[in-house]
DNA sequence: AGAGAATTCCTGTCTAGACCAGTATTTTGC
DNA sequence: GCAAAATACTGGTCTAGACAGGAATTCTCT
C-alpha cells in the first residue's frame, strides 16, 4: 500500500492560488489560518512540502507562514512527525474580567457573532438574582462571543432597565458590556459569584457555537456586583467544553 | 567621502561567531537582543547584509532572527531606511497591578536585579503614611525591578512588621510582593493612591537603573490599601522616564 | 511471525542567491 | 548653486535547493 500519511482537507483547489495582489506568503498564512480553524484539535496538517506544492510556492515561504501560526499558538510542530492543529485551552480563572479583557490578554481579538437584545419583564429567577421585583423591566442580552472570529461562548446576561436606562441603545454588538457600564453609567464591576456546572448544548446552541449537537459545555451562572456591593448583572452563559478549563485556588482560608 | 550609514557598535568580533553548539540563528538572535538592549531608543542598527557578513551567515538567517525581535517589539523595520531599536514605552495606567502582573501582561518576564531588605524603626514620614507610630518596626524593601532582564524601576516600599511578621524571610528577590502578601497573609490589595512627580536620578540610582546620571524619572509615591481599607504598603519608587508614560482618565465624575 | 535494517517522510536549520520597491546619497547638467 | 537623474543602500518577498536528525513505514532475514 502506497504511503499516505494524510490527505489535504477537502478544500477547493482555487483556495491555494493567490491572485489578489497580496504577497503570496500572506495569502498562505490566511488560508492556513482558515484551515486550522476548520480542523479539530490535534489533527495532523499536510506536510510543508505538500502545502508548498499545492500553493505553488517554495517550502520556505510556507514555513514562514507556518512560523506565524506557531507563534500564535495555533499549531504545534514536531520534528520527524508533522504539524498539528492546536486549539489552546482557555483557562477560566478566578480573576475577575470581562470576556473582552480576557481575550485581549491572550492576544486574541474579542468580538461577537450574533447579538440579540430586548427589554422584558423580569422572570422570577432573574428578578431574584438581580434583587428586583418580578415583572419589572430588565435588559436581556444574548450573544455568541468570539475570539479571532471563532465562537467560544454563548453569553446571556440580564441587567436592571431602571438602573441602566437606554443601555441597549448604547451597546454595540462587539462592545464589552463592562466597558460600556463603566463609561456610560460609572458602574465598576470587580467581583462576581459564579457557579459552574456541566450542561449539554441544545442543537440550537450547538449550531450557534459551531460545535456538534449535545456537546458538553460549562454553564456559568454569574452574579456580578459593583464596588458598592449592588448586584449589577446576572448571567447564565455557556462556554465550550472543548476549549475551556476552570482553574481555581482551593484553600482553607478563601482569600477573596 | 565614502558612504557610511553606520558602524557596527563597538562589540568584540568574537561575539559574532557561534561556537556553543547551538543553532546559528539562535545565537544571532541572542546577540541582537543584547545589542538592542545596549542601544538607545531609535538608534539605527547595522543593515541585514552587514550583520550577515559579520556573523558569517546568510541574510535570511539574520532576517529570521530579526523577525523574532520585531515580533517582540524590540525593533522596527522600515523598507528602504533600516532597522531601528525600539524600547516600547510602558504606560503606567490607573489599573491597579503589581509590577510583576504589569510586565507579564506585556509579555515580559518580571524580575529583580538587586535586592535589599531590612526591618527598621519607622521614620516619621513612613510611619505617617502607614498609620503606625514612629519608631515601630517596619519592613523596608528596595530592589531594581527588571523586565526581560532590563532595569525599569527602583522599587522602595515599606510595610508593617507587626502586620506581616517574617515577611522578609518569605520574600524571594524575584517574587511579587503582592502575591506573597496574598498567599502568605491573605492581604489583597486592589486600590492605591499615587502621587506622581518628576525626579532626577542620583548617580547611585542611575547606575542601578543603568541610565545616565541625573536622568529624569517618575517618582511614584504610592499608598496601597487592602479590601478592608487598611493601609498595607507605602512606597516611593522611581520609574525610568525614558521608558514610561502615565495614562489617566480625566473626567468630572471620577469613576473609581 | 517477529526483529532489525533500510528506506521514506517529516520538521529544523541554513545557504545563496534573485528581484522588487522605498529611501538616501552621489553625480551630472544647467 | 540647485534640481534632476543616477546610483547605492535599505528592507520585503520569494525561490531552490542542501543537509541534519527524528519518526514512521517498509523490507528483509531468520
């Protein structure tokens, strides 16, 4: 049987040819980035020589593009074995941060893919957490949070409409909620109580996160308070189980 | 007059030859890093072709090493002009962080170059800031803080010996004070009051920061409190004026 | 059938150019 | 003396290999 370590993923051949006037190396990098995001963690990529042949480029040109992916943590190269896709596990720690801050610290570009928001009467459970009466208006925001364009979490959050009038008009799809709250309303959030459990994504949720149906995810129930101790936000968000891990300090004296 | 854009800095010729068994590119990168740290911001580096000649290497090999310096922000390359040393200005913002946290967020390795500490009777001014009686024992720590081995600040700080017994025994030279306080004493610092003024480095201070005598520096007088509102630390540190800038949000409603 | 050798494939490292476009310096002509 | 052209130098991009060492696969011999 002829030796065949792998096959180039089923991509249209024209993807490999650059004709948009940009440098060939830049085009190669972009295609490889797309390839990586479309692959599973640990998957073997085509060899440098195969890619060079496909791109009609020198192996060094492909290597230089791959160098950049490696420095971004998107691939891992092993001499003698090959190049493997790497989806870095994102550690959710105890340090209080917004999603946007979190991603930026990892050298990623935070964003959102879909954004739904409306002001509605508070359901009983939401009201209980926010410390308001059931039925009073609250803002509900739901969006798929992305890092470098890749869906990472389904964020659902609630805030008092009385406390933050016109919030939905101020919020952009990609905006950091905490930054808007800070800038527009002077609300500073620094602590939150979180409860983490395992949930299975419904088909609709899985589709939005672009993962298989019923995939396990972290369900993070979060109540964030401002510096005055008032509850500002109550959220129930889903974080992909294949891309996140939880890190926490366990000790007798909980230093909070 | 013969064309002479620049001369290779007065380095011993043997620095350019690698004989430690490591890959030539790695050696070149290390030498270039040293060269950059020994140069002033904005200084023109030798061209790639000159360096290749000096290293006895291919221009591509030098370029690849320079690529890495560029991605670290240490150099800036301009087609047609040259490669310039870049010492990124470190912005000191209002966000409360330890030096270690700050440097790590910038992708740098925090450390210390010299470390002096002792427990002494509190001078009057230190006592006033710490809220203790003059003469009671306080810990005094003085060290040169480094980022990637380069001196950035001369850190001087005082803490109550009563509140933090045996602190000096717990502290390592490169340790983050705030992390030790958190871990060993459960003290969490999140806010501080700072007064920033301009100071001129004394020759002794300048020597420790490896900058010219009388160079201007930021004198940051800082009083940090824990979450209970107790003063934990009073410090008077010097930050290099050529590497730092201060960023602050100015508004009528000071959102703290 | 299994073990060891040989072969093949992989990435790592490097050389030695070529050519392009931008910028700086020198030379030439008015 | 000055402006324009020519020249030289710079980094940017790319090609086309060579060789080394690690890992996987295939082949050969017992």
